[in-house]
C-alpha cells in the first residue's frame, strides 16, 4: 500500500501515548518536575533527528507487534518504568484511539490535521524547552513539505493503508459506570449537518477538526477495560499464530530505527519510578495474569540502542587489544543481528 | 421497501478498499458466488438461495520480491462469451483463475520499472469487454488481455494510455450494435474518466476531466456513464460526448461502490457514510436526456460500507460489505 504511511502512524500513536502518560502521571500524583522530565525525555527521543530521518524514508508498514517494541523502548526513555500489563494496556489504548480518529475523519486529508492536532499539543507539553521545541517544529515542517501537496487520491491510499493496519482490532472502552463510551459509531437517519470548513495545514492555525486533541485532558476518570470476548480473540489469534516469514526483516527494521534512538541513561541520585496504567497495583497484577494468551504481545527485549558510556568503555578496552589478523566478514546482516540477540 | 435478510458469515473481515464485493449470479444452478478481499487473502463463498452458505475458499496473492506480504486490491468475476474467469489484483500482479477459484490459469507480474521509491505499485480495476479482460494499474496504464474460449493461453494484447494516476475502477457494457458506441469507461485517483470503444484495438473516444477528488467507482448502462466521487457525489454523463447530465449529492462521505441492475436500469451507490441508495436511471423520450429518480435509501448502521452489489439483474436484492465487518449483509425487497 502507500509507502508514506509510517510517519503519520508513528507520530499519531506517539501523541496518544503522551496524552495517556500525562493523564496517568497526574492521576498518580507524580511530582510536577518529575512528570515534566519524563515527558520531555520521551518527546526529545521521539523527535531526535536521526530517528526522524529513518522514519521518513519511504517504506511499507510492519506489524503491530514490531511497532509496539518501539513504543516500549520510547516509554522507557526516562526515569519512568512500566510493567508488562501496563505497557500492554497503554499500547491497546493508543491504537484504539488512533483507529477511531482515522475512521471518523470526514475527508482523507483530515488525517494530516489529526497529526497536526497531536503535534500542537505535544508542543504545549514542552513549551519551556526551546531545543526540543525546535526539533518538533522541524518535524512539523517536514510533514508540511512532504504531505502538504499530496492529492486526495494519495491520502485515500494512506487512509486505506492505516485501516488495513488496524483491521480486526476491537477493544471497547467503558466509563466507570460500565456504559460504553467509545465505539465506532456513526450518525444515521436523515439529519445531515453541514460539512465544517477545512482546517489549516500551516505550521500554526485553527485545525477545526477535534480528532487528535487530548481527550484525557479534563480530569474525568475514564476507566478502560479490555474486552475479552471470544469473537474478537479468534480474529486476533489468527494473526499471531502463523509463523512470520518476515521476522528477520522486521528485526532489521527495528534495529535500524532504534539504532537512531539516543536514550540518555539516568544519571545522578534521581531514582526512577514506576507508572501504573491501572488504578492499583493489585489490578495491574490481576490484568497480567488474566490477559488471554491470544492477546499477549510476546515481547523480546533487544538492547540495540546507542549508549555513549558503553561505547566509550568498549573503545578503551578494544584499544588495549592488539589485532593481528583481519576479522572475517560476516555472511549476512540478519545473522549478525540474531547473533547479537543470542548474547543477551 | 427492503428488509434485512440472513447475513453470510465471513472468515475474515472486509478490508477498507473500494468496490470490495463481487457477485456472480448463477441462476441456472441456483447458486450465488461472493468474493471479498480481507487483506493479504480473498474469500470466495458460494451460497444457495436464502443465503445458505455452501462452500468457501481462500485465495492469496502470489508472493514476489518485497518485504511484506502482498495485499490484494480487488477480486472480481469476469463474464466472457464462453467462460467465466475470476481475476485477483494485488501489489505484485494479476492472477486469473477458473470461476470457482480452483485453478490459476494465468499470472502477470507487474512491471515496477518506472516507479519512484515513493509510489505504491499495484493493479486495481477489473472488467470484461467481449473476449478481453481489462485491468488497471498504479501508473494509469490499462492492460488488455485477450482471453481464448478455453485454456490458459492468455495474451497481453494492448496497453492503453490515457491516465496518469492510479486506476480505480473500470466499467463495460455489451456494445449496442451501433457505430461509434462507447462500451468501456476507466476511472482514476484524480477523478479523470476515459471513455473507450473496444475492438481488436481500443479507441479513446473522450475524456471527462476530474475536479480534485478521486473517482473510486464507475458504471456504464445504455450509453449512460455513472461515476461516484470522493466527495459523495454521483454524476451521470452521456458517455459518447462526455456531457454532464445529472449531478447528485448522494452521500455525506466518499463513495465506495456503485453497481447496476441492467434489466431494470437501477443504480446502487454505497459510501462511507453508512448509507446505500438505489436510483432508477432512464432517458426522457423527447429529449433523450438522462433522468434519475431516488428509489430507496438504506442505512447500514455503524458500518463503513466498502462494497455493494445487486444480487439479481432486476435489482430486487443487494448485498453489502463493511470495514471490519465479518459478514456480508443482504437485503431484499418486500
């Protein structure tokens, strides 16, 4: 399908992730300076120049699982930690929210406005940090340059590509009274509303469209429960059971993308903390135990990111060795990567 | 008035593509075949009257060079004078099967030579014209395949140039027997329509320019070209001249499918706004201007419709597929 979909997918999912983390940080009463630090670190890693360069290369979309690994790494780019159950829930919420937004877009080009809504809010989070703000603006300009001139037909293809990525994802969300709050719902019956005017595609402007703005910003406790109905599980299971012949390609893609991620190691006396996506530790434990087998993401942790300290150490250690013969060349990139994983 | 009939369950939900439903009516054998694209696979189902499912088969896009499993763009039955072939288009090429999907009789790999790295390469838009099958491509070129009465000796006989953007849909109708009659229309992502006359060589008769929105679906009936657009409008043109006769603000979102019941002159339009509308086309006896009348509107609640077809040639029943919906919804008139 369209090879220009990944940047839009990544930035919108990233935006939703930040909205959810921001809401949880407030709900868990994490001190303001720590919360700001977490968001700053994540945003700064997301919009890192090298990473964005890799992201914007024309390429096909990979699986939901491969993408989840990136977000897990991103969520841990700071002093905050997430347990598996919370990370699973975070990813489910992010993907459902963006799927809902794509479906409701009145015009295919509106998905760009949704992206701009996410970026506008992200800029609000880092308003006091000029360097990170500059990184985000740079990405904004790149989006305008690449997507600003695309035709309606090309946006329709991007939209279809996104919908294929999200196909068969059904996780319903309920409020704390148990009433269904979000589900794909359309107006029906003869009442029509005039189409709103088109939003602004400039760097600054009125987007008009509300999709992509922070739906967690008001302090309503929106409880979220995972639906485990067998109908949904069956279609999800179909995707994960078949062995993926492209596993090696996906690992290479991840290595390239994460190789560009610069994660700052937490230094100094500042202790890390754990964020919980649930209302209590017991609930989080319970969710981890009761998550159906078919919905598990089966995550493998790959330490493939740049690490300034470690590479300096390594360089020093290697300098002390005398190399007498040429090291043999490896046969294929895939083997290198798999060998690296074996050493973990 | 239409009523909702028993739905036909699907193994996999329908993908968010346009024209994502093909129906083959076999009244002599009391069977109806349905074809729906799921993503990397397409599902074929055959049903008895009343929608009772009988047999089911899944087809996949042929693998080729590339890093992800190829996605199917469309599946469609082509009724030719001596045989019926099932055609499947994907991001790798064009596959043709016997009508039950049991044997692949022909494979054509797409040439991605001129594509820039940012262009998606795929085939889309399938129609039968006499003993030819025409298939559209990402570049705007339409491939014309010459189909023998039987056997796999299918030959690419012509490549039609006329479009610069990816083809979305192709519509044909049997030649009316007069001279200079338009019997094929091709549509693309920019909304441009090209009207052709078929033959050993196809001739471009006229072009109908777009207006900034894609035209995902077209139909042709008695010289009337019906085109559905991304802004929800349906336009009716005089095919040979390209003159616009009727413009209908039919839907609130992009049109995803059009179909025709030739015996009754009924047009079906379906869109992402969850509505399906049935229109009656006719020509005024005095001026022979195209006229249209709205017959029925059906709301398929909470469903982003992506495919719709009449199930009989008089237009008394139709079927619909929706994004993420794992069934085919059927309606018939009371």
